[in-house]
C-alpha cells in the first residue's frame, strides 16, 4: 500500500502534543517491514526530526497559510503521489480529498461550550476553523481514529457517528522517559532546587492553572517542607495575572516558570520532581501522565474525561474543580512514605500497557482494513 500521512508541524522546533503523537507513530511505522510505502507530508521547519528511508519518503509542502496548505496544497500533492489513502493526524483535513481519508480526531473540545475566548488571535481563528470544518470532514472520512474510549463515546454521541466508523487507538510514550540518575545541570537550567513539584500547564482553560495555583497556596500553608513549584509552558506575566486574580501573590517566591521546556530535558525533570501535577478539567488522553509514571514519579490527576481511563484504577485522582482536594493529595504523598512508594510502583507497572509500537500496529491494521 502507498500511504500518505499528513504531519504538517512535526518539523517545527517547539512541538506540542499532537506533533509528538504523529512523529512517534510515524517512527514506529517506519520500523515495520510490512511492504507499505509511507509518504510523510510536512511543512518546512528547522527541526529535521525524521529522515527518509527505504519505506518512508518525506514530502515538504510550502504554503503561506494553514488553510491553503491543508485545503489546496495537501489534496493536490496527494493526487500527484498517486497514493491509496491519506491519514490526517491532527483533527482537520481537506474537504475535497482525492483518495480514502482516515482522520485522527484527538478530541471535540472545540465543539463543546467554553468558559473563555482563546488567549491569542491565532488560537481563536483555529477554534473557529475546527468548528467549521470537522463536521464536514466526518461525513467523508472512511475511518475516524481517536485516542481513548472516553473520547470515542463522546464523539459518537455528540456527532451521531456510527460505531463502525470510529475506533480508539491509544497513544504511547517515548522510551527516553524512564528512571535515571538526575543530571542537576539540566535541572538547574529551569529551577535552582532539585526537589520540587512539577506542573505542565498552558493558557488553555482546561489545564486548570488558576485552581492548581490556588491548591499550591493551600499546600504551602500546611506543609512543613514547602517544596517549590516548577511550571512549564507559561510566561511570568500570565502567572502573575492568575496570582492577582486568586489573591495569592504571596506564593510567588516559591514559583519557577521558565517557559517552554525542551522535550529532551523533560525526562530529567520528571525524575527529579517529587510529584507531577496533572489536574486538568478535560483531556482526551494525557501523555504527560505516562511520561511521569515511566520516570517513577507519582502523579495527581483529574477524575474527569479520559484521565481515569489512562491513569488506571490505582492512580491518585482528585476532583479538579476543588483546589483543596489537589492540595490534600500532595500532602498525603508528602507525609505518607508507604503511599508514595505504592504510587511509584503502580505508575511503573501501569505504563507497560502503552507503547508507540502498539499504536503503529493498530494504525497499520486500520489502513489495511480500509483498502481490503
């Protein structure tokens, strides 16, 4: 089979969730000796994180805007390549596709009611674009892939998708996330301490940053250790605005917010962290939970959406709308060494259920079944 895979943004230096999902799955497909030819269609970028091989060809496509890239350039080059199938990996796809289409729909958060506008014009335009295009694409896709059974059921119910048209394929996690000696030089690039709480947030309201900061202020009031909090992917001015909003500016000396953290450094930070906080309001999967658990770091995560499904029945889950529950969970781990060890062991066992190799195998099965 000749398979085209859209992975527009995997060459950009500052990758985010969907970029890594596409990249890691493609790397595993590249390792397969299945007779398929894979054509990876990308936008030019500085991070050449994927190379051509016997079964994989990288096709760079330049276009001035995302819309033109996806709606004009992508279907045109797919037709030129004479492939059997196109897999679009990041929620959207061309409305007019010259070959059978597989769509990975990570979530439908942008079709659900929201509390706030997006923090930037680019994100706001993307929100409207997805709302407009996703319902139109779903009618034409041969198969819809999503990343958890929670999301699968949610999409089916919200968009009236027949069960045979959609399937759940779990994400994996990169094997460079594992228990290892902590390189303090890497840690000190981001925080002067080597024992801290770690929160991976962004400006998306679903990441629950304001309540997490409120929970941390409660933790500081009750803890005798008072571990500092490392916050990834947030700028100081945004953090400051939330501290003022919650009237907790007194906790600022305990906070470190270096901005974007290189993926290559994350494993070291997970290993150094006392606990990883992931109290999101809404997730379709939650790869960072697996990364932290694979490094032997206990997690505290929300009891909503797909997080309990991925984290499993033994994980420490809380109501993410209640800051005191988040704080109490941190304090329990801090004061109960037996519980802390149990959570470490549980996480290391849980991650064995997930791998990018398994993800790639299931994707290949989807392709094969469509073209039978």
